[in-house]
């Protein structure tokens, strides 16, 4: 299981919580993942979890490279219409 310090090498937990709030979700429900290959999970009110963010790779919250972000968003444009409880939605709207 990654630690907050390990996640922050590839992402930014504080920025992720802020983006969660901007999307109308409860930032208190965002956690560092308990799965070794994922950065985060969001815990829904019913107890289900949505895991997202692959460990080992930086996301926009870390590198802040707008060109790289635009390439990611273009490459994964179909994710924009995925359900809010999907890992793709969280990656598209939260980490990128």
C-alpha cells in the first residue's frame, strides 16, 4: 500500500482533494489507496470504492505540464462521458 509521501512523488493529494470538492464531491471521502498499484480511492456513501491513478506515473497534479495534459485529455476524450463512479471519470476530471 502506498503512503501519502509515495503518492505525492507522482501526484498531489492536496490538489486532488480540491478538485474533488470543485466537482461537488466530498473531499473527506478521498483516500490514499490501499492497493499497491493505485494512488487514490474515493469511498462512496454506500461503502463502494473507486480506485484510480496508476502509481509510478506522474499526473497533471504533479507535473503541471499543460501540453502533456491536453494530449492526455485528447487521447482519452471518451472518458469525459463515463459515469462519475468510474476510474476513468476520476482520472479525466481529478488527476488530469
